[in-house]
DNA sequence: AAGAATGTTATGTA
DNA sequence: CTACATAACATTCT
């Protein structure tokens, strides 16, 4: 379930619950046993999000790196949590509540060097105040790769996944197959702005909704799963009603409305 | 209940 | 060297 909005939301939530406190750390199945043993009872100092990556800083100087991948998920329990399930990779508990992690691509101990190694291969993250949009714009305008590929490339822009790729390009009327260098500077900047707005909205709502009930002609209360996107996983474009193209790029589904997103 | 899914990385092939 | 495709890995939901 995770694109950048999920990660930044988790960082805020986990910081609020855990930071500055001594945390009970557990890892059933021994999957993170070494880390859990080392960190159990230590103080968590901070939680940082960058793109889809999370970094938990501990008073030992250790950093726990978490990447949710495709299946990773956090669950929160208030108060005393139930016994962790066998698939629980990491539990961080304080008296007020607990965070459980399942299915991550990455959950590993590292040091500052490891964190920096990851950050150097990440592009600007539109959810971060320190992000430089021009880095994204330059990279896009110089590349002959399709803009749909560039948006999913975490070294070009960090935090965008398959849904935001489809929906942000739709919002700007840009076909994913257009080459980066064929975009105008204005298009590239507007694309960054759109992605940032969508991500912020995702953080606020805790889910991705890029459609407006007004445009769909559905009352907000009747909106359901399937009404949340214009082209992502749609057969018909929710704006013009025309057929949505669906094809595979690097093993992932890509979506576009050829009428609303001209250019290849 | 098989199949699909909001990811990344390493390795193979053209 | 680049640019692809494919496999591997993780789990839940329909």
C-alpha cells in the first residue's frame, strides 16, 4: 500500500507515539532478532521519512531502516497490544500503544553511513521542505526516457509510486510515453507541483483520492473504492468516458487516457 | 481461492 | 555501456 504519503504519515505518527521514550522492541520468528535484542528498552530519538524510506534513530546511535515495498504494512494498537502474529517483523511498544510492522522489503540495522548511501540515490522528495524541484526538472528535461518511467525512478523524484504516476500525469494531460526531454519546462514544473499537491493530500487523508465528486457527478457520501482515481485501474476514463490504455512498463501496470493525455 | 497488488534490487539478455 | 526483461522477496485482500 505504500507510496510517499504513507511513509510520511507513518513518520509523524510513530514519532508522536514513540520518540523520546524507552521502547519495548520485539521481533518474533527471529527475523530481526539481533536488532530487537540490541534496541529493546532503548530510547527512540526520532523518525525520519525520505521518499518511501523510513529511518528510526535510537539513542545507541543505531538506525533502523524500513522500506515497506509492495506488501509492507504498519498496524497500530492502542494500549496493550495482542501477542504479535508470526509474520510480525518488528514491534515497537510503549505503555500508550504499539506499532507492528509486517511484510517489509527492508527492516535492518544500519549506521549513518548506511543512511547516507541510501539518500544519495534518492531524488528530491516533494513532501520535504529541503527538496529542490529544479533537480527534478533538469533531470526530466535531459532524459530521453519516458516520463512515466522517470516518475517511478526514485533517483529522479522520491515517493511517487504507480498510482501517483498514473494520476499526476493524467492531471497534467501528459502521456506517460512522452520522452522527458520533450516536455516543456513549464510542464515539468507543473508536474512537480501536481505531485506535491497529490502527496500532501494523501498525507492528510491517509489514502489516495485524486477525483472530485463534483466532476464524477456522485455525492461525496456515495464515493467508493473505484471512484478514487481517473485512470489508475479504470477501464474507462472517469473524465471523458473513453477507453483507458493499459500496458506494462518494467513489470508494472501503466494506465493512460489517450484522449485526455495526448502525445504518443 | 487463485491471482493481483500503491516496490526494489540483482542478474540475465539484447 | 545501456536498456530492457525477469526473478526473487515480502503478505493481504478479493
